[in-house]
């Protein structure tokens, strides 16, 4: 593994290696055992979109690993004024030991990896969110003990989260069901891949997706960059909500996951957010541990 650009690039063995190391790093951190695997190393964090979890968990993670992290807003970088990605990649490779980037186009992340000479980590694009799904798989494994054979139902937009959950879930032997309006299905390339690689159900019926699910997952109806479509999406996604009625169809011990930020009253009710708060906050915490594992494996 040289980069983390998308989960499709990783084997099931590599994902398991990340999850196992993440568990170990979590244990050590909770026990107060120092693990300065990246002493003296610096991660650059390029943000073209907002972030709470990704920014803080990467920055704190680097600190806990004995290194440091630089927050690089694209508003301040020359990148924001049109400096080409290839020059940015080459220059930053001379200073840094790794780059995490959150941006719009997946091709920009791929270009950084192509022209730079240091590990690149995808911190979310319009296409995928691999770091989030590594933390999700870690959390589901904590609660359910195994991933293989568990059913994950995703309710809502066939967005970056849906794409990464399909790939990560199927690679780990999970069954994935996506309920979305027909015009908001996941990426066709991901769907085509899934047809050859496991059990994926696409439906417009949220009840069909949620039936007997072990994990019920949702995300916002309008992702970052789609704010202009919020009104139209609110109409299209009406009814695509995780609420008590829907949870009654899932397994009695089903867990709820949300990458956050959540829009209570839209894709999920306040009641369900509060009832499943522990699981959702463990999921958020696990961003830290999963990303530390990725950084150790890529940058040590
Ligand atoms: N889930 C997630 O990536 O959160 P942020 O947008 O706050 O980083
Ligand atoms: N789908 C959301 C995820 C945020 C973590 C977005 O892209 O805005």
C-alpha cells in the first residue's frame, strides 16, 4: 500500500491489517501507552471543503504519533489561485512526509499521487470517503465482532459514503443494501464492480433495505458542494429517513451509524440520533484510530 486514494485499491487483507493496527493503537492510546511511530514526520492537510472530524482527528493523530500536521486551506494555498496540482505535488513532496487532501474531484487526489513522491491520503472527495469507511468497519467489528455475513443498509443519497460503504463492505464479506431514489443511485462503476464482488441490493424501498439489517447507515441528502440543490433534494429524499418505524424492521440489536454531520429531522430523527449516540460517537472516535493506522502503515 503506497497511498489511500480509494478502498477499491486495497485488498481485504490490507483492510484487515489497518483495522487490526487501529484496534491496537486505540488500546494503547486508552492505556496511555505512547506510540511515537512517526516522530519527526509532517503531514500536510489540504482542505478545499469544510471539516470538523477529519481535520481534528488527523491533526491529533499525527501529534499522538510523535509527528506534526499542517492545516493547508486551499483558500490560502497558491492551488486556490490556479497553481497546477502537479507543481503543488512536487513541491510539497520536498517538504512533507505525507499529504491528506479533502477536495471535489477524485482525479485531483489521483494527480497528487501521480506527480508527488510521498503517500497521499484521500480525506473525502465527491466520489468516496475511504477514511470514514475504515472507521465504520472498525466500529461495526467492535460491536458485531465479525463483519462477514452482516447486513448493512444505507438509506439516502448514493453519494461518496454509499460508494465507499459498498466497496469496503463487500470486500469484507458484508451484504450491502442501498435505498435511494432512482436518480440518486451510487456511482455506476461501483455498482458494476459490486455485481462481480458480492451481494449488493439497490432499491427505492427503504423498508426492503432495512429489513433484518445489522447496521443502518445514513448520511445527508445534500453533500458539500451540492448546497445549491438542497431544496430540490429535500423533495426527492422525502421519506428516506432513519426513524423508529424503520428501525423496527431491522434486527432487534441493529446499530446505527452516521458519518456526521447529521441533519436531524431530515435523513435521521433526533430520537434515533440520541438513542444510538454511543455507537455514532464511537464511530467518530474511531476516525482517529483508523487514520493513525493508515498513517503508520504508509509513512513509517
Ligand atoms: N465525517 C466527516 O468526515 O466529518 P467532517 O466533515 O467533519 O470531517
Ligand atoms: N456526504 C457528505 C459526507 C460528509 C462527511 C459530504 O460529502 O458532504
